[in-house]
C-alpha cells in the first residue's frame, strides 16, 4: 500500500503540474521566471515514480508515516476540490494595501549596485528602445530620437529609474503593461512631480478603502515576486465621476492625466480622468517582478 501511495503521489503531482503548464495556469501560482524549475521538478517526479515501480515488490528502504503521506497528498486533493483561480478584490481587502508617498519611496530606494544592475537585463532599463527582439520601436513607438527630446535625468536620485523616467517623459501617453508595470508604477510614484500632467492609460480592478477620498479608487493589480502567497496589491489611484458607483472587483480602463492627491496626510500620484471604460478581466491578471 505504501508503494502504491508513493507512485500515486509522484505521478499525480507531475500530471497536475503538466496540466497547469498546458492550460497556462501555472502563473496563478508562481512567477513565470520560476517555471523552468517547476518543469524540471515535473521530470524528476516522473523519474521518481518510475523508480518506485521498478522497486515495487522490494521492501521500502525507510518507513513512511501516514501523516507524511497525507501532507504530500494534500496538494492533489486541493487541486481537485478548488480549481485554479486568480486572487480577487475580496482577498485584497484581507491583505490590505500600503500607500507609499514619494518621500517614503525615495527613502526606501537605493542606488543600484553593480550586482543588481547586472541582474536587470545586462544593465539596461526594460524601457530602453532597443529592448525589442526584432530591433523595432517598442509598443509606444518611441525611438532614440524621441528620447533625445526628453529632459536629461542623469542627476535623478536613482539612475535605473531615471532611465525609465526619461522614457515616460518622452511618451505621448504613458501605458502600464504587464511586462513593465512594476517598474513604471514605481517610477511614477518616485517622480510624480516630474510627470505631473502627463497623459496615462491604466487597467485594473476597482479597490477602495475607508480612508480614500470621494470619487477615488485604486486601480488594483496583484504583484507577484515569487508565488501567490507573497502577492500584494499595487496600482495608482484614479479620480473620476462615477467612481463611487462602481462595484469592487470590476475591471476598468482609465485614461487621464497624472496629478496628486492627499491620502493619509501624504501627496500620492492620482489619475484624474473624465470617464472610464469597463473591460473583461485578463486571463492572467497578475504582474510579475523581474528581479
């Protein structure tokens, strides 16, 4: 019986991981940069299952307690009873949201050292115009010539985010996409004065708290560093007519101009817009840290 349970655990867990990978649901659990390790562990589990079959009729080298077997079976049972689903606004209320003012951001940010800079894509900002695989202009159409018109930010507090700031200043409309969301949002929070008045377009789910001003919501996204357990709610504030009537958790797209608003005694960036548009929730609602 013990051997059968070990075979079930090895092959069952590997099948579960393969199913999540094929269905594109693995990102609901772990950051995509860890997917190769998950797939490697799937191969190892299959090999371990084959070894268990090979030694099926031989006595076990060590005894496995019932409690340990139940612990290993728990992920399989949970996957069957609770299908994969993204975190929602209800979980955001439980986790809470921390609002960092630009002053607090500047205190926490440190100039990147050499090792950190090498980790961040060969010392290049992800908003660099040559960051596309085919050498074409990035999604917002900016070229090196466009960036030359942007202010010189070499004296900014953080060189890494200074490069992104230059890119955002040159853009006609600032967009926060999945692959650059965290870096661009951090830049907006750090340099809200430099970007004040810039047009911006952002998607997110409606989240509000008691301390928010009227007609103001947070355009929430879950940011995942390692796995779903450490996911936290981030996003810009948005102020527009009709915001108070929106249901919590609804996905909307807001386009307006960057300004600032007082929240808990601190001035933080806010998008002031005249309207909004309801949208469908994306298949992968998370944004992922790349460092």
